[in-house]
């Protein structure tokens, strides 16, 4: 039995559809109810829905053998897991954005507002730039508009929200997409099962 | 009926000490603290950040030891020594980011190099895991093969480090992307990718590996790994030992054979170690060394540690119960090997069985 942690929401549903096509269906999952765990004993798979940012925790701690998780979460928290596949869905990028007239004169500490504190710190440390990180939990775009920060580090999908708020992408930090991750210990004891699933799901990704 | 008093980790600790003793390792006791300098100059060798420091009576900065290996190298005299230890270390634990006291048992073999020393240490690592649970996997890897493949790329150290991280994640897609970003030629890229993808039982992997290690340092490392595996193949643990290159210890300290052990039911590696000749060189020692540690605190998570009840027998009594009867009942149960608690009220503890003596004067 492989335990799979899926991220609640659109991305998770899309990924489940791929798993279903790969032969790991679990019809109970489509029933409308409040259940959180769904099992198909015949296919040897058990799914559960968790908050997207929690998937890596479930997998790292072994409550789930494998899971589907955004690269943003992996880069931010660096969980000790295997990253087996790029599922090439939920594609977006981690970027630095600022007001259209922003100019970095490098004379003062750069104020950076973000949900992704570690990604921002690592990125600017790599460039040798001193920053003041402001950790926000939402509406990051507001920060440069109100002068709370000079720039923001956030996920950009289409760029519509930025545009509507007169912000522009200044630099791209890294491409983001959903990844299939596995607990290291689980991988040792369920090698064949996890390999088979990875191979079948991998074959469906172009 | 009666529950064993020793916890799983304590039983394992005793069994491991007996095992190491049999192979000629001697116990090594060390002081609880070391000068802080020892750790600050070898910071990357430590598993986690953070050392608890304090001043001694003369103002010298000391640290509660976060690691045992460094102390042993520093203090163990002579060129050759084989020691085992059972010690507490103090470090920040991964998940909680708080300092924790962790119990470790392990061994260090300083001096002799060569295939036999490597084999015996790897065998003892497997035997150690077997003491914890027969459901175990020991991953072994050879950093010599890895570093030869990385050096062949001809890229800088920072790039090699990023590739190492991807190998540790078994991350094929990002290893490929990184190589493509530097225009690494296809043959070298493929060699690297096969290392990421190659893992499994010793014979299969060695066969696949042969064409990748045909010359220079890679061949040397391959031959050493092959010789060690040939010996391991003959042991009772052969089918539980795998070659897996995702075991990547820091190459500043480690070289050669490295390993990591897992047991069913524990979500992370419980054993870790390898050959650390480079650390020895950094600390001014000329000989090689190899060792490993078993993280006993992780065994707390094993299901067999979970108990269904706290005490075997609850003897309920009240003011009317005859004290002589009560004393005799308790003594009798203890004589049968049970744990017993005589109480007036049941309380919150869990008991396997209950004997009600309320209102009874005599037998």
C-alpha cells in the first residue's frame, strides 16, 4: 500500500486525474463528502488531501510515502525527501517584482516583502546583496505600493495581479511546477511499488 | 505478562555494545564538554547548526558536545585504535529547531586502511541495524566514484555542490537541467544521470557501473567497492545491503565508502557514517579512519515501544480492607512477576487487570 498526500485544490485534482490515467484510480475520491482518506486496496494506493504547504511535512515525517508538492515549498523548506519527477503542471515562476519606476541603486539595504523568506534570503545572499526581509502571509503586492518594501518575492503565474497593481517582474528566481516527492525511508522499503508508480505517471508527462 | 523494564533503545544499546566488544572494539568514555574551538573549526562536519556553549571557571569557552567523532579523533592517542561509545550529544533537532539531548551508540576505527577494515565496518553497520529490527536496509555508496564523475565535468566547486544536492534528492530532471545550463557534453551528463538512476542490490549495480568506471580514480574506487561488496555478498545480510549514490556525506570530510541505514517504521535514517580520511587530515592526523553512529532516540517512534497499559495489576482497596490481606495480595502478585499498584481510587493509569478488595477483611 502506498500512501499518497495530495494538495487540496485544483492542482491536486489535476494530478489525481493523471494518477487515475496511470492506473491508480480510487473512485471513492470523487464522491462529494467530507472524508479525507480514500483507499483502493486492489490498486494498493491510499490518497489523502492535505493543505498544499503541508504535503512536504507529511512526506518528510513518513505519514505519506509519496506526495505532490510545488517546487516553491521544496525550495523554501528544504525537506529531506527524494524528488522523483517534475509533473510539469501548476507551472509558474518565483520572481522579484517591483513598482514600474523602481530602480535599485544598491546604496541602501533592500527591503523585500515575501511569504518565502528562505528563498528570498538565499537568492540575495547569492548576489551578495544585503536585504531586510519582511515576512507577510498574503496580499504581498500591497507592500511596494504602500512603501512597506522596495520589492516583493512571490509566485507569478500570468502576471495579471502584478499588472493591475502597476508592478513589473524585475528578475526571475526559478521556475516552479508540481513535483512528485518521496520519503527516503519509505522508498527503501517500498522501492518496487514507488518505482512502478513513478514510471507509469512519468510516462504520461510530456 | 510483566512488561520489560528496558525500553527498546536501551536494549539495543546493550546489544550493540556487546556486538562491538566481540569485534575487538574497546569502550571509550569522554568528558561531557570540549573547548568550543574544536567545533567552530569543523562546523560543517556537524549534522546540525547550533552548539550549547558556556564559560568555565577561568572564562574559557566550552561546549556541550554536539558530536562524538571529533572528540575521539582529538583525544584518542596512537595511530591505531578501535573504539565504541554510548554517549549523549546536544544539538538542534531538525524538525523542532530546539536543542535536544540525543543518545548515540557508534564506533570509530582509526588507523588501518584496506578492504578488510571497510568490509568489517560495513558488516558491523548491517549487524547493528539487525539488532534493531530484521526489517532493515543498509545503503552503501563510494564517494570516490561520485567525485571522479563530478570532476570529469570540469566545472567549478559551487556547481559540483549543487549537483551533489540533486544526486542526494534522486532528482533526475534538475540534474539534467543543471548540466544543460552549463552545456556539459552529453556523454558526461549521461554518466552523471546513470549514477542518480542506479541503485539496488550490489551485483546488479556493480554490473551497470562497470562501464562508467573504466579509468583513473573512478576505476580505483570501483575496484575497492567491488572488493568490499564481494565480501558482504557472502554474509547473512547480503540481500539487505544496497548500493545507492544518493548517500552523499560532505566531501570536505568524507571520502570513499559511506553508508546510511534505515529500519521499517522509522521515517528517517537511523544509522549514518563512512570513511573520513579527509577529516583526519584536516585535524593533522596522517592515518585514515572509518566509523558510524546509530541514532537511538529515533527508535522511540517504533511501534513496539507503544504500551497498551502502564501496570499489570490494580488492587483496589478501601478503609475496610484488611492491611494484612492487602500486603499478602501485593506480595503474591509481585512474586508472579507482575507489576502491581494498590490504590483506593482507579485514577488515570491503564491497568491490564483489576482485583477488587474493597470491604474484604481476610482471605
